[in-house]
């Protein structure tokens, strides 16, 4: 631990990688025991509130599907040898496969097999959530080595009424206004997409809890798409400030003049974490609005950190930012990843394994999140209480308080900039951007000026 009680980020990287390795073998999907087992493990790191939503529940324009569970699956040759074995990797079965038990010739079986000819040693990840189907995923080189003949195929799975499972963890803040941090928990043995996101979210929650943040942070661990939609359907008043319309989609609270969209609800900002552990540069995808405060904060922090990075415009495709940013909700939610989805060859294949992600990359993603949320938490608007001429700082002991600091000149300039722009319209982030001074220095200056009763929030 550091002197202020925080865990060093590098050490957290090793622990996050260990969590990825532990979660990797589990067979996850949009419902089922794999999701529950995943949340049980995360629950060893964080107290979670787990929610079970029954099959058939209407959630916005969707319906919670039947629950899928699988015990075993294989393709066996005439000698009984398992050529493809679910026990070796959860990727080997088409996600949500209906049960099958049959013997068939290879020519007939081929229609149910998925491979990657361009990467013959890799196994693809494929699903069929909303269309009854069955199938296997295997390496092309395995298929090439299978002679003609009869094969026994078995998928011991169930599709039955059950539940969709998701979980939340809340880090209480000084105010009830919320920042949501969301990651999906539905992918099976894929380390970067999205076990690294789960790990970073888990350790980010722990880091925020080490000190009381300004905002309340709500961490959402949910299956992709249907999970986020379910959460939104069950939290419309929290999000919009208005209850759902009877028998239909949520009512939308109209913002007052000058108020940001969605400002009537408690959720003020948000971030989706995905693909958080590969060795690529950090990438931030902006919210649908493009000018949300989280967008400004992420652009500022990435630029100020001098990390190589990319800023991408919003598109209505990707991860669950597209649900939170859908026009009825229009939340200020961006997405942080390293290499974005489908941007690396290993994406949705068996090559996305624990060796593909690194402790250093996950630690860097975690550090960036902590830096960004420090800015988000500290970004205030102030009013100068002595706006006519420059107030005398020396007689208030403000200059003396800077004595001996290596950044005395910066700290003095920060005070002057804060006083100059404390008009109720400009935020501390505006001050940092306009002055070119570090945000932490600007925030410290504001604290000092507030303590001297020269500005008020």
C-alpha cells in the first residue's frame, strides 16, 4: 500500500491478471449458471447486489429470453475419441445451442461447424441467441484432419424458463448524483473481451472506495445488450427522473432550459469498459452527444497524460454505450478500451486468451480511469466573492502557504486563473484547459480560495 492507503497500480495489474485467469475457463452467456459463477467470483472482491429477472419479463422493446445452461458437448469419431470437446474450451459450442444427440456423416455435420480458415489453429466464438440452432466451433486444422465417416454429436444443454442475472456494486459518494461504470459479463473464454473489463471495473471500484468520492459510483455487471436494456428498463426513474409510462416505454423527463439532456435523473455521467487489457493504445469512444462532460474529461486527461491514444466519434454499434446513449435516454456515457472491438485479429477467437492481455496494460487502463474520475469528481463551478479587482492574497496567507513548493509559480497562477474564471459559468476543467495548468493544481488552488472565502460553489 502507498502512504495514503492506496494499492500501487502495478500490483493491481498482477491481481487483475490473476482474476482474468480465474474467470477464463467459465462458460458464460447472456443467461445461466456461468454468469452466476462469474458474479460469485467478483463478489469475493466486491459486495454485489445480484438481480434475477424472470424469463418473459418485458424490458423496453425486448423480452428476457429463456435461460441457457450446458453440461457437456462433444463430437466423437467412430472410435469414441472426442475430436471436439466442450470440456477443453467453452468456445467449442455455438452459444445458446439447443440440445442435440445424433450420429451423422461429416457432410451433414459440416453445416453446423464454424471455423476460421485464415487462422487455422484458432477457434472462433459464435452465438445464436434468438434463433434456435446448434453448432460447434473448432480449429480449421481440426476439421481438415477429420476423415469422412459417421460422427456422434452431443450437446447436453437446456433452454428453459429461468432468469437473466446481473449485479451492481455501489460506491457511496458525497452526493446522490451517480456515475455508472458498465461492463458485460456474457462472453465465455475471451480474456480481453471482456474479462479484462470486468477486472478493471472490479479494481476501480475498490480504488474509489479507498476514499469517499464526490459522486456516487454504480458499477453494473450485466450481459451485453439485453443486460443493459434490462437495467435501463428497471431504472428508468433513476436515469430520466420520470417513471415509465403505463404499459409502454419510459416517459422522458424534459430538461429545463439550459439543462443537459437526462439531467432530471440521478445518472449524470457514465463509462463502458471493454477490451481493457490488450497491448494497444487507449481508445475513447465519445458519447452520442459528443460534448458530455465525460467526453471533455476523457479528452483532457488522455491529452494531459501524453499517452498515445485515439478519440473516436460515437457510432450506434459497439458495446452497451449504444443502449445508454439511445435517444430516449441520451445519457453522457462513453466507452473506454484499448484496441476497440473487431480491431485486432484475436477478437472473438481462442487467441484472445490470458496470454493476450497483460498486467501492465490493465494497470494502465485502471490508472487512466482513476485519473479521469479524479477530474470528474473535482470539476466544480465557482463564483468569485471579490470580483472587483484582484483580491489581496498575501494578507490572507495564501501566498505564504505556497512557500517551499517546487511549483509555487504554477500554484500562484492557478489561483489567479480560478479567480478570473469563477463567474458561475466556467468549470475548473475550463480553467485547466484555458490556462494549460494541471487540473490537480487548479483544484488545489480552488480549495485554498474556497477556504479563504474568496469563492463559493
